[in-house]
């Protein structure tokens, strides 16, 4: 039982490394390694918190299948609160093939499964209402839950006194209309909207992070953060104060899988500890820096004390 609840998507990730191009029909390419691990925004964020030593609950939906058993075993392994975990026979457990390029970026092939059938009626509202922080993550690949249903959960959380946050999944196939249909109903119920720069651009049509953040606030969101990869995180608070919080320098980027989810884990942890928005964003940057220096979404995450020591000893990119 925790006062942080992460609601959203899970997957089983099949990660192939290193894959720099794809064969034509009938062709063959060699790659170095294959890793099977849990993934998906809510799962990644929860595992990162657990590895830092930060208790959290999770609300995800899996199928009655071997991959679902694997996800549940990992939730238990990391002692993540699972009262709200849903096991259903209406679809299979989602899975993703992740192709990792030599420079660390990745491409995804995803099957939606139970992420697409998660609905408001599945959500344990008692778990949501007792939380001090309610984070919904994975918007754009939760076909049923996206938009109005997500907004209802966020509204319930806010009414119960929780701080609410939302993050998305970047899909280049979605139109601006589809992005806005999923996001705009949620913004009036958000304390923090924390998309990546490509996601914010897809929603707003803007290229400047300040303009993106102002758009979100004009639609009802109190605070906005634009995650900007190697540049860090652009923050605009409810009073209009803006700051770019720089990323930390790392020796080598191994794999960016889960970097945004690790950032979210650090950011929420900072807010939970009473840090300012800027301080929490810096902690998010530090957790993400650990993520990208190891293969997989959470392999590189270490206890919070070590991340704090990293912040003191490591220069930022600015």
C-alpha cells in the first residue's frame, strides 16, 4: 500500500540489439543479443521507483497467459503494490519487439492486447482515491481508456486530494485531431502534463517548448514539462515561470528504452519528497541518465542514495 499509484500500460518487451537496418522480404540480418523483460510506461516507471526504494502501486491489465504470468511475477519480485492489477481473458498480454540501433535510439513493433481493452470500469477507484500522487501513463495506445475515461479517473483522483500527472506514448501514425481527442479532455484535471517534445509537437503543432507549455496551460493544465532528451527538461509552472533543467553528462548512451519512464519515476519521487518542480525535474534527469547507460528499461536504475550522489558529482550538459 503506497500513496503513489501508476496507472496505464504494460508490455513484455523483446529487445533485439543491435539492429541498424531491416532485411527485405526473404532477407536475413544478424544481431547481437535478445533480452526479454517487462516494459510499458506504467510498468517501467513502477520498477524504476521500486529499484530506487520508493514504494508505489500499479494499475495495469494483463491477459490470462504466460506473458501475463511473467508480468505478475515481476510485479511481485519488485514488491510493487498490485491490488489494482487486472487479469482478464478479453485479450492477450501486450508485447513489443524493440529494435535498438547502434547509437542507442530504438524502433518499436507493438501489439496492443489488454492495453486496448483497459477501461474506467476496470480501475480500482479506492486505490486511486487513497493516493497522494496519481500518474496515468501510456495515453495513445489505450484505445478504450484514452480521452474521456482517463479524464474521469484523473478527476476522481483530484477530488480525493491527489496530485495528478499524465504522460503519453509517441505514435507517428496519429493525426493531430486524434492526439487532441485523447489529451484535451484530461488537461483540466492535471497538475502536471509531462510529454516528450515530439509528443508535445504532435498535439500542439508548435516547435517552441514555451509555446507548447502555454498551449497546454491554456486548455486547463496547471504545470507543464516538455522532456527534451539530451537537452534536459523544459518546465513552465502555474505562475508562468520557465526554466530549462539541463541533462547530466554521460559517458556513453547504450539504450534509451524506458528513459522517459525513468525520468517520470524520478520527477514524481522528487515531488513526493517536497522538492520544487525544477529540483524534481533534475532528479528525473539523473534517473534517466542511469537508464540510458544500460540495456533495457530499468537495468541501470540504482537506489535513490546513489542517484543523489551522482547528482552531486556529475556535471550537467549546459
